[in-house]
C-alpha cells in the first residue's frame, strides 16, 4: 500500500485505475493523504496433486471421526475427554492413513479412502483407544461376536468374575466399522446377584449381563464359552474390543487397534483421481 501527501495527477483522487485502488485517508497527525493499494489480479488455488492427496487423507480421517465420535471422544487415557481426545485420534490415525496410502497405493492397503465429497467412514485399522487397561485373556473379539472363554471347572458366576477380572464398574465394548452397516457397537457389563457358586447355564446366562449400544447381540452358551453374537455384519469390516475400568475415580482403557477383515475400499490410486486438480478461480467456485 502506497501513501502520498499529494494525490495522483497533483490532486487527491478516488476510485480504481487498472489494478490500483485510490482512496483518501489521514496520517497520524490528521492530515489528508492519498492511499493506494493494489488488487490481486487473480485469486486461485493451484490444487496440486500433492495438496489433493493431503485433503484425501484428512477427509478419510474426518469421516472416521464422524462415525466413531461417540467412542473416541473419551477413549485415550491421559488425554482430556472431548475435543482433545478426538484430536488425539486424528493425530494418530492421520499419520497411519497417510503412511498406508503412500506405501500401498494400489493394493494391500489397511485403510479405505473416501472419494471426493464422499460421506461415511471407510474400513481401516484405526487406533480407537489407548491406555493402561488390559484385555482379559478369556475375552476374544471376532467380526461377529465377543466371546468369554471359560472352562468346565470355571463355568460358574465366581469363575466368570475371576476370568473377567473387572471391578463392578468395568465394561467390555465391542465396536465395528462395517462396510454395509457403518459403525456399530455394544457394551457388556456383568450385573448379577447370584451366588458365586451358581452354575452358568443356557437358561440363566443372558440374565448375568446388562447390554447397551447401537446393536443388540444375542447372548448364548456354546460349550464352555459365553457368546455375544451379532447378525447382519458384512464380510468386510474392522472390529475390536475396548475395556473400560474405573481405577481411583478415573477411567482407563486398553490399547485397541481395529482388526481389518476383508478389503478396505478405496485405494489411493482409486480415490485420488476423483479429487479435482488444477487452478480454480475463487469467484468460479475455487477454494481460498
């Protein structure tokens, strides 16, 4: 921006000449002065392929955030709940998705990538929780169930409590990102007043637990295993189990990275070409 005590052509002028805009202002002493500023002749966003690659990674990350928000806004120990926890998810998973897309642009990818303006979380080996809690050895997650494996000698209420090793406040949460159903989850809590010596049977097993979530599992006894099974999940999904335990008035969780089952669409080679590249003028729809 230029300033002058005299105006253009020896008088103060106002208006635009070419790419220069003239106006009249005042200096620090209150005296009038000519002010000239230049306008950018073109406002554009180059939208290079490198920039679009970064936007593809961020879009894929944020679609996962949208789907998993109810889980990830409080699942990282030593990080405050809410936005700080979500930011931790973004930090960890953006780096993982970027590294995967770079290393596996055509096949063998562990994360699906969203196409331009596509909505919905893609499958991926997302880090959904991090902390010091331990998943009980008896607990096994799969794509269609959560299993508590007991033995013939421990098939009692007391044996179940010992196998879980959780306090009265403890939970198990099964979560999946399914290619057909989207994000689904259910939470299991052991709640029973039965004596520890009570045998677990097909008739009483469902009454031992409180279940909540977006999907309702069927509780059954299969041999010596307590099964929480879900129907309708697809062949392509990513799943995991999160332990929640209350210790000294604070909640802790385990390290949980979702296990990928099947294929994660799309690869970088498939998704990236859908992102527009080249100059786009601002007034004609381009970004800043």
